[in-house]
């Protein structure tokens, strides 16, 4: 089974516009233009679907905030990722759907590894161990695609992200604790787009572009890949 052109991730710092973009894409795919394609959105309801564990992970992070150790955060996030793969992502891909996920492993590298782990080599080793454990669990699938999805990274200056956050969002405990790390997070994503395995799969998008235009850009690229 080859899922290479049907699994996509949306990444970026808080305030970059990820949720807004996914909402716009979800609205647009109901258009007659996309009637031949089925989509699955991996995000917290009502925007998308996640496993039961996935629904609870956010509340755990919110309740514990920065009191929860970074290693524990990684373990919880990967446990939820395993469940999302098994119960949402793989079933959708097996049905021939195009899957878009709100964040993926790069977020763990960015937030837990770089911003909170202070680039401690041990925390990155721990993340890679968790990643290998999931790979072993799904050995009979096209895990290479699950590990390295085509990723669209929304990039905005930190000052723009902060303006959006203050204007449109009520911050939870975890998000509040990350505000002074947005520069570090943005630099991580910019660096991530240019290094490592399959870096050509990582596309930086200007998050200050109109949401409709961004959604059209992403959908156009996704649909073009379906003919390959």
C-alpha cells in the first residue's frame, strides 16, 4: 500500500493560522470541484476527528501546564499519535481518503524538544525512540509516508502571531507558557524546512496571505499529486 500523496500535515507556531486554514480547506472541499475526492481531517472536534485518547491529551496539557515534565509530555503525545494512526489515519487512508492532520512529529521536536527541552540531545533521543516504537508497531504499513508526510508550514513574524493570539484567542495554561518561546519555535520550523530527510516535502507558506488563497494553494497542490 502506498499512501505517499494522500497524507499531509499543517505545521507552524501558535498564531500562524493552522486551524483557520484547515477550517477554510474543509469548507472548500464541499465544492463541486472536489466531488471526486474524499477528505479526512485529523484535528480536535468539531474541525476533525481524533481518537478518544487524542481528545483528552489537550486537556491534560492544559490542566498540567508547565508542571508536566517534558518527557511525560512526549510520552502522552506519542501515545495519542499511535491511537490516531490506528483508529483514524490508517482507516481513512485505506478507504482512499486524503488525510490532513493538524500538527505532526515536527511539533513535538519544536515544542518539547527545542523550546522546552532546550535542544537536550537526550530528549531528542527519547522522541526518536518513541517514533521507532510506533514504526515497529505499524511495520506492515507504508510507514515511511506516515513518518514523513508532505508538510505545509505556515510562517508569520512573531509579532503578527502575538497580535492574532491576543485578538482572537483565550490562552490555556500550556499556550501561555509558550509565548516567550515563539522566536525559538519559528526558527525551528524555518530550519526544519531546509534540512533532514525528504526536506523537499516541506513547503513554507506565507501565513500573512489571505486564508482563501492559502487554502486554494494547498488544495491545488494536493489534487495535482493525486494524478501521480
